[in-house]
């Protein structure tokens, strides 16, 4: 084996120190302005977030191809829309900065440009959203750090045009990464910054394509704008839809506790929550409407009615109640399910954060991510069109692609 010179050992040591520092996502306190308590996004380690600007081109487009695209590694396209804090309005002129490891798990440098000699390595770049809020990054799948249990990831920062400083978002990680689940058990993503960072790659020839939307300000400390009042029930648009196990009384999976998002999260899903104030006449109208939508959209849509009234709860009575409704309406596609309450931990329905006192809560998810939400809707033709339009707008662009074989 070739002996390494002292200078080479020093370079290796410094490189590994940079990797360890990077694991903190730049959150270490510092004495500079990045450590101000009122800074949008909170603290950022000195010298970390500023690298967003180092080497930034004057003209930034909505599509960027990383320096690693034509090298070794699995080609990956990350594409999506950046929304304002309401999760619905596209945000233009937002700069997204990314940096990642190479195909061997290192923030490797190159000697061609000064910006490639930093702790972020050379696999880095920028995109700027257009009027439609869309962006696309052509890169490769990063490899995890060698001999560590941290899943492979892509670091993201954003700079909004009307906010003075940049701030970091949750790392992008991969649902099929065998390191992810063990890591999440130790480090749960309870309040993802900018929305869930979990990617669900799909296959298109030799490419992997992953859709990733960003909600500006979501779970960002000191953010100047606040979510609207309709967020008082259910998780926020942009967050991951958690798994839970309701009792299926009628329709698909009757007699089981199949998890809606686990079994049918590949495409679009609707969770229709009703708590302590059921209006069965209106509920039946909604169920009939969702039967029609399910027939129209076929495998691309799964709808669940989730009843969580905790008043005088009896499992057998609840089962019988929903069976009668399913028979009356001749339900075939909509799953009629129930939980003891929306605070129940045994079925994990508490993870949904549904307010049992509101009339209803509609959560629309795609690829296990919440893409839209509505509260207290009456079953009118106008609201039927509203839900149908929301499904059209949030439909994935790559529904016809296949998934990788998970191991």
C-alpha cells in the first residue's frame, strides 16, 4: 500500500471534519448575524449558509444540471413546485440552492473553480422558480457517508426575494434507502422545514424522477407570514401524511385495519374525517360524490371516510352503523372506516391532528404527501367541483411511471 504524506493526511482529516460539520445542517450557534434570535429560519453556523452565494451565477434558470450529471452514479431528476405558505399559491423568483455528496459519499472537490474547493464540494447548483413556481434539478443520487448510518441526502437552502436572509430546509432523503427507517426512529422528522423531504423516486428508462414540492415558511422559525385559519384541523399542506390503522367497516379492505397511506399511497388519496358532530344526510351526499370520483379516476384515487366520534363509542355499534350506510348507498370504492376517537393512540389516529369539533376535514394526499386540505365544506355542487378541481391540480405528472423494486 502506498504511504500517505503528512500533507495528504491533513487534507483527509479536514475533509472528514467538514462532513461532520455538515451533518448539523448549519444549526450550530455562532456570534455572527446568522446566530441572531430573530433571524428568519433561526440560527445558521457561520460560513455555512453564506455559501449559497459563493459562485452563484448572475442568471439563474428554473432548470439546472449539476456537475455530476454526466459522471458516475444513478441519474436523478428532482422536480416540483414552490408554494407560498398557504400551500396553494405558486411562488415565483425563489432561489433554491442544493449541494450533495458524489456517488461515493464524499463532498468531493474539483480544481477548476474556487467555489468547488469549499465544504459543500462540487456537486452543487442553483435554480430559480418561474411564474408558475416550478423548478427542476438534474443530478445524481448521492451516496451516504462512508461507514456511517446517516441516509443519503441532498441539502437545500432557499432565498426568497422579499426576505433578507436565506434559510435551510429539511434534507431530501429517499424512501427506498435502507438507512432511512432506522435513522428516522432515532431522529423523527416531527416538524419538517418547508415540508416533508422524503422523495419517492419513479423510473423512466435509466432515470429516476422524484416530485418534491416546497411550502415556504412551513415550520420555519421567525417566518413573517402565518398560515391561514383553515389549518386548525389536520396536518399542514406539504407535510407527510402519517400512517394509521382505522377499522374498515365497509368497502375495500372490510374487516381489516389496513393503513390507507401505506397500502394506497402511490397515487392520490382523500381522507374525509368526521368527528363529534356528524350530519348523516350530508355525509351520505359526500360519500355518493366520492363514489363517482373514484369511478372516474379508477386506480389513481382512493377515498376513506374516517369516523372518529368519541361520544358513547362502541365498536360493534359503530361497525353496524357504517355497514348500514354502505349497504344503503351501494358503496363499492369508498372505504367506510372508524376510530375510537381522533386522539386514539392504539390506531395512531392521533397522528392526524384532526379537530373532532369541526364539521369535517378533507385531506388530499399524493405519494404520501399532503397536497391540499379543506375544512367545514358543505356537500354542494360548488364544493364538489372544488374538490374535483383540487384533484386535477394536484395530480402527479408521473403517475404512469413504475416504482423501483424496494429491498
